[in-house]
C-alpha cells in the first residue's frame, strides 16, 4: 500500500520538501498540507519536520520552534480526541522579500467532529486533575499563539493558530517610530 506523503499546495510532481530552492519559488505565500489518518500519532513528528523545513528561513529565533510545538498540540488533539482523519495546513502570508523578518504563519487542523474543544483553566495544585498527563495542549496554544480559534468547517471544525515572524512584542516595537 502506497503511503500518502505531505503535499506542497500547487506543487508539480517532484516539487516539495527537500527540493532545492522551494522556499524561494514560493516566497510570496508558501502553503503546506497533509492528510492525517485516524490515530496515526507518528504523523505528529512528520508534521513537525515539515514545518521545520518550511520555516527554515522564517521568523526571529525560536518562532519556528514555537510553531512546531503548537502544531504538535493541535495535531495530537485531532488524532487522539476525534474519530476520524484530519487535515493540517500551514500557510505563510505577507513575507514579501524578507521571510526571515516578516510574515504571518497560520496553521489549521481540520477534522470531522463538530464538537469544539474545551480550553481548561489552570488546575490548582492538590486537585486530582493536577496530576493528569493530558489536557494542557489548548492552554499552551492559548498562552503562546498570537491568535487562535475554532470555526465550523463543513461537517466538522477547524482549530487554528497564527504567529507573526517577529512575535507580538517585537512586531509592536517595529511599528513604533
């Protein structure tokens, strides 16, 4: 059985991760998309690797690492807490001629379950739930992303986050005279 690999949207056969110069070809707005099979948790590492490749020349130090972390959380949630496949899409917009200092990343994970995830508040020490090994992913997304949300999408939903290349504080400083 042939395993489906990640696809760069709009790419011809042979174009994609690993091909020389691909970020230069798509510097206006690179888009990456991958279909995920139900409960294929190995796909989480593959998504991180693809994002690392896509974001190699993007953002201030640490921004790409943050994108990997947040994408891991959303992908894991979709694979573990839903009963079907999912699709992850990453898009860079507004990078212009300098993707290392400009642009906004949007990562979206769509699944077939219309139920929206619940953001858990911080659990106080001593509470039995404070020892739980899960339930903090959306709290990380909420705390670290520049923007995030959930929207109805066909028969399911899309959970997304956005990060600016400079980070919220750095982007604000860059706009001030």
